[in-house]
C-alpha cells in the first residue's frame, strides 16, 4: 500500500510506502521538507506520481574515510607549516588557505555523521555536493569575518567566546535550510567544523582564537607621550 503526498515547495506529487507515514524529509526535487501524512492525499487520476525511494541512511564507509582523510591532510599541512619561520601576515594567509582546504570535506563529513538517521531520504550525488559547497563557503566566510571582528574589537577571552556563540548561531541559520537539518543538528554540524578550524589555526602557529584580541593589544605600538603642559 502507498501514500500519495504533495511537496509544498515544487508541488510535485509523490508516492511513498505506508511504512513512512508520519515521517519527514527533504523533497528530492527541490529540498523542501515533506511531512508524510498518515492518510493518502487525494490527487487527480491524471496527475503524475514519482516514487520516493528509501535512501540508505547508514554510514557510507568509503565516503566517510575519504572526507576524514581530506580533513586530516589539511591538519597535517598546518602542523608542518607551524614549524616553518615566516612573517605573521604570510602565516595568516596560509591559515586562510588551510581553512578553505578543509571546509568542504569537513562539511561532507559532518553531514554523514551528524544528520538525523530517521529521515526518509537525504541529499546525495550532485545535489549534496552543491549544497555542501555552499555551506562550506558560508562557513569559511563567517569564520574569516569572525576572526577580523575579534582583531578589530580587541576582545578579551570572555567576549571572544560570546562572539563565537553569536557567529555559531548565524552558521546554524545557514546550515538549517541548505542541508535541511534540525536546528540542533545544524548547530552540532558547525561545532564540528569550528573545532577543527580552532585546531588548524593552533597547529599552524596562530594560537587560539580567544587570544587574538590580547595579541593585538600586546603587539600594538604604545600611545605617544603627552605633550608638556597637558
């Protein structure tokens, strides 16, 4: 027995097995969330139906290993760079390069490990790669803006962590619609990304992000002495 459902986004009509009644998942055509009803939605006889296949939500071991190796490769790159003496500006530029290198495999790795295993189906193939690319790019841009914000405000440790939480909230708002994750899963997805980036910047010799403001204050030139009579 099958249920007939209609996507609220693209209005395509799908046929899904009765065992999926009451579950939710992204539409394979447009990504909008489809709630599978407990009873079939009535459609006209001439309306085309599309079968929604059950997506294998188990770990794809080969892909997970591939993504993990990509992340480890970026961290090893940072580890060796950390031992090479260079100007601070060059080290920062290499840090941005390392961030861009690991952002994409980290996003894919997080999608395989964090997403809800009870979804009816999930993104795969070109659709997954496109959405992961957009998410990874958004993560990288947000992190670079976050770092610049810390330097500009010369934030102390406590304020740096408050800013981190705020930017994590922005990243969650990005991940939630792009990868169609629940808010909690989207937040965990970004936490996985940010923890790897924090380790990356430490290995590359940039220290911890909450030291950025203090480092600027320490290395800044002292103010000019007061003029006589002032």
